[in-house]
C-alpha cells in the first residue's frame, strides 16, 4: 500500500461527500458559502478516484501481467479477479440492497428520495444493479454513487486483457506511455463533450483508468528524477491557483484532468511535505474508509430527506450540533462497515478460495 496515494482517496471521498451535503451545510450556516468553490466541483473527486485506481493497478499488477506467458495467465487472472471482486462487491451489494429497501419504502410512503434511481423501480433494473452491470447498459443505479462502481467493475475486467495485448506496444517505454496518456486525455474530452459518439460515463471511466496506468509507467521511470518532480509541483501549484480563481470558467473545468494527473505525480514520492501529510494515520484511515463512505453517504442523505432533516430554523447550538452530526455519523458508519463487514468479507472470500484450492 502506498500510504500517500491511499490518503488521496480519503481526500477525494471527503470532496464528493462535501458536494452532496452542500445544501445541508450551507442551509444550516450560510457563511459556509465561502467554500462553494470546493462544494461545487466534487465530481472531480470521482475523476481522481478513477485515475488513481488505474495508477495503483499498474503499480500492483503491471509487471506480472506484462511478463506472464500464455500458459501462465490462468492462475494470475484467477487471483486478480478474486481480489478485485472481494475488494468492491460485498460493500456494493450491501449498499445496493439497502438502497432498494429505502427506495421501496419511499414509494410505499409516497416520498421521492433525492437520488439517481429514476422514477420507477423495476425488477429488471434491480437485477442488473445486483449484478453490478447497470451502467454498462445505461440504466440508473438504485444507490446513486454506485454507477461508478459498475463502471469500475468493467475497467477491472478489461485491465488485464489490455495489459496482455498492448503493454509491449503502448507501455513499453516512457515515450509510448506518454503518447498513450495524451490519447486517453483526448478520448476523455471527446466522451465528455460529444456523448453522441460514445456512452459518456463508461468511456470517461475507462479513459481515466488508462490515464492512470500510463501515468504509472511514466512515474516509475521519471519521478525519481528530482527536476521532474520539482517542475511537476510548480505546474501543479500554478494550475491549482488558476483553477481556484476561475472555477466557473468552462476552459478551466476542462483542464481538471491534467491537474489530477499532475497531483498524482507530485504525491507519488514520499519526500514532499504534502506526501508526508497524506501519509499520516488519520488521512490514510480516511482513504481506507473511503469506499464505504462513498457508497453510504447518499443513503444517509435519503434517510434525512425522508425524515425532513436537518432542521434549518433551530437555534445556533442545535444547528452546530447538526453540522457535527452530518460529518461524524457518515464517518462512523463508514468505519463500522469497513471494519466489521468489508474487510471480513474480503478476507473470507480470499481465504475460502485458498481452502478450496488446497482441498482440490
């Protein structure tokens, strides 16, 4: 585990969370409007997740999949898919079932929760959500953020076959990896602004995964060179200053992906102050809980909507306590699910497979 990159996951999850809870925070304390430049662009935290996922998959698996011979692929593929499935599916399944229950209760009680599940709950839609392939088919997710998990699942499936097929052509040198990176940035922009050519969300996610993978090939060769790291950090600081000063500019918003890539390069090395900060235990823990936080925070939002919470007209102290609760409760729930459900399920899946192999 690369600690500072795990820390980035925590920051990205908090960014997405703050965007979805913006109306509550600002409704309780209008003074928080000064943070709108953060609240309004939490979707970029999702972009950061995907680029980082491709980077980390390259870090963990690229060498194995690049060197493996045809006859040796089976066991490696089996181990890879098992670990990826154990990583994302148990928590995804749990939150999808909970979302379906909440959505059904909403229909029965006459409420419409504020989520992305569409206007009807069909058996077919629920079935495809359980399988995790709803985004592939252009269907809505019962749990809003789960669309990205469905797309990520597809990226996980395609990743080893991409490496098997193209690593000797597109990723065999820093120059070719850089060219692959540029092609995927262009592909991302096309999918973002010309959806008539491609399915937007799937195309964006796959392009961001491949950006992260290409970036890893570049980083493992160049990030050790001090001059490259220094130039990257200067570019990142300048880019962020421009971004924060012109957050409503369409041109600046289109440049966010290069900024995300620069951020990953700048933090890949532990020697910088930001990298050390992101490696601190509290930030790394946020990264470890980030997946559960990402999938559960909208469920809590749906429950609050059904209960007409929070209470905006309450006194100062009550409003302050509500803000604290809005932050603490999702984090505690994410910690509980991670520690007592996600991690045990992951170990159980991997262990059961190992035991079945020993018995055979």
